[in-house]
C-alpha cells in the first residue's frame, strides 16, 4: 500500500518568494494529483500529472516517476496563495483508490 | 455552471439516527467519490464509484454506505452514526480518477 509524505508541513514566505512543496510516495503509480484547500475550506484540483512537468500561471508541478517524487513550485508567491496544498496518489499502480498526503500549510505575508 | 452540490452543508445530530448526505454533479462525470477530512489525518477516501451501479471501498469505509443508481447522484448514508464519524465530508467527481476532480463545498457533520 502506498505511503505519501509531504514536506514541509508548514511554510511561511514573504510575497515574491519562490516556493517549493515536496511529495514522496513509496509505490509506483501512474498519476498524481495536487490539490489546493483554501482557508475557507474549499478544495480545488490544481494538477494531475503522470510524467514531466505541467504549468498553470505561476504554478508548476513536476514528477519523477523513477524517484517516486513530485514537487509543486509557486513562482512570485502572493498572499492569495496562502492555502493548504495536498498531494494524492493511487494506493497502488492498478487501483482507483486514492491516498492523500497530510498537506503543506503555506502562509505568504505581504 | 459546472458544479458538485452537497446537502446539507452543516448537520448536528445524535448517535444512531440514520442520515443521508446527498451529492449531485451536472458534468456527466463517471467517477464520483466521498472523502472525510479530520485534523491531523488529512483527507481519506470513504467510497468511490467508477460508474452507475459500480462502487468500491476506499480507505475508511466502515460505518458508511453508498449507492450509485444514477450517474449524477452519489449519496452517502450513515445508517447508525457514531461520534467518531464527526468530520468534514467532501464529495468529488471527475471523468475518471486520473482526471482533475471537482469538489463540493463540504458537509460538516457533528454527531453527539
């Protein structure tokens, strides 16, 4: 069964800083999700990726399938990026059941 | 507007009183899923459904039931709720599990 670890658990930054959040997992997978949970509780899907890199605005997600590791980068961070970022992977390669990391709480100060 | 609608948003009830949390999506998605979120434990999958009449257990299915009689609806049933089911619940849908998911706004359940 897959185990997911996110780091760091908490992160504070000044506006404009480059942010990196990491997600490691133990069992080979076919794809990985990155989610954002706003302070009000709503959850938004940011990325689903199975290889390489994806970019959306100031957000970049990368995955290294061989090393079982993914990173979420935020360039030119802004206070509105303050949220909890969560990665999710399937329990194993051929399953549809999802396992979640415990999240990284990011606070960006002006 | 594409959306996943959960009802109720908040509920306080007592142990043993059956309750249903409804979830409906208007995007013709095949994959639907229920999650619970608890402090320190993060999100955990309760049940998921790949399509009509196809459901499967997630990580924490004990004490819950689901059904998928229509594509758009995926209700979560607590037949005999207990205090350890006090939690924040999210429903989500997507075209498949490896597509981005759309989440409902959440249902906060308190079972006394």
